[in-house]
C-alpha cells in the first residue's frame, strides 16, 4: 500500500514535532511514511525521495525543519503535489524557520502552518485528501467536533472553578442554548459552480486577488472572487461561505489582522489557503494568519504571493485529476526554466 502522506524531517531532533503529525494521521487512519533527510546536508536524498514518492502516488508531503528551514521549499521544487511546511522553534523562537518556509518564490508554494504545529499540518493534509476521499472528510468532521466539544466543556471545567461573590454561573447556560442554523440565501452575482472561492478582505487587496485569478484561469480552474469582510458584513460573509457548497478550496486574502482566514476556518471544513498582504512588511497579517490554534489550520503562503496560493490550489485539486496535473506541471516547469 502506497502511503498518502510522506513526512520528511530535516533532522532527527525534530521527531517530537513529527509525533504530533503522526498522532493525528493515526487517529484519522491515513497511511503515511516518515523519513529523515536534510535539504542542505543530504540534498540528493531529498530529491530522490520526493521524486520517487510522487511517482509512486504519495498525495501530500509534510516538511518539518528548523533554523534555515529550506526543506519544504526544496520538496516543492521536485513535486507537483501539495507541500506543507512546519517551522520548528529554535534559537530565535522559530521565526527564522517560519520565514524560510512561507516566503518561497513562485511557483513553489509551501502551505505553512504555525511554529511546532505538527498537528495542524496533519489536519491540513487530511483536508487536502478529504476533497476526493469522502471517508477522510467524515473523519475530519468528527475530529473538528471533538475540538468543539472541548471548548464547550471548558465552560464547566474552567468556569465552575471560579469563586467570586458576583459571578452568575447560571446565566446563559451554554448547553441549554439553541443555536439556529441560518437559511442560505442565493445571490446571482456568485458563481456557485466554482471549485475555488477567492475572498479579499477589502478593496485594497484586489490587486493580489487578481493575481490569484490569473493563475487559476491558466490552470483552467473555475473560481469565484468576492470582496467580503467577516467583521464589516458578518451575515453576508457567513451566507456566502455556507452557500458555496461546490467549492473545494477557499483562498483568503487579507492585510492587517487576518480575520478573513480565521472566519473561513470557523465556517468550513474545506482547506483554507491564506495570503497575507500589506503595503509595508505584512508581518502582522502573516503572523495572525499562520499561528492558528489546533484543529483549524490555514495553509499560509508568502506575503503578497497570490500566485503561489493559486498554484497550491491547483496542486490540491490535481491529486485525482490527470488533466489538471498536466496543466499544473507545464505551468510550474515553464516558470522554473526561465
């Protein structure tokens, strides 16, 4: 049996982070492989592993590395499969590894998750696989429910321990609340047949959104593009996300606080790609986008790198689509040969 996921460690010392991924993959019953290979010290081994694993049918790669974490980018250079990067905390808190992983150039995207977040890497890999594997999609939904239950139960395990003269513990009891599902309203300006939905947080982010759209057009991927902010128009935002039932991948583009990708993760179990942007450094957007809590990963690409977000979406969708694979390979190879 060919594993669906290959985890590559840049060093054996990163095994504790890999175990976070392993625990999730075991729980979700997704076959995987684990290897140790350094982008700098055993470059040829990384190249051989990635090429042969891709040919054999591995669907997603997870690269885990610290310091100058070039491993995920090198993996992406040798495959048309999606690559997830896990930066490992080191001498400067893992910021060096985070930047090295996320800031790879077009057309070699790395879906970067938070520092030491091996668990989120595995969940993201499962979301990619779940697009074309209904059984995995169901397991992802069950796992998300477990995370939600832990939060709800905290209202009793945490709040009940508080001792105060003025606290009312019975006010709006969580388990007695009735949460109503809003009826979805259709809108003629939305393309409900789209496989990728591109959402810009405000009109200043449209320039990046258009770069995403250009590459998606080149890859022949049907998409929809809107400007919607979950803070300014929360009801419209929620209605849109829940209404786009045919969408397999959401791309959120945001400057400042990246609430748009967080909003997407809260409303969909489909993979969310994040593009941080900003006129200056975009660091605020990047950090708030990539450092998501356990269970709700954002596949973050580099600042202003909308083109890599589109390539990543293409890699995710091409896993079970030979036609998309051919177009994707041509697009990557043409750019890489310049």
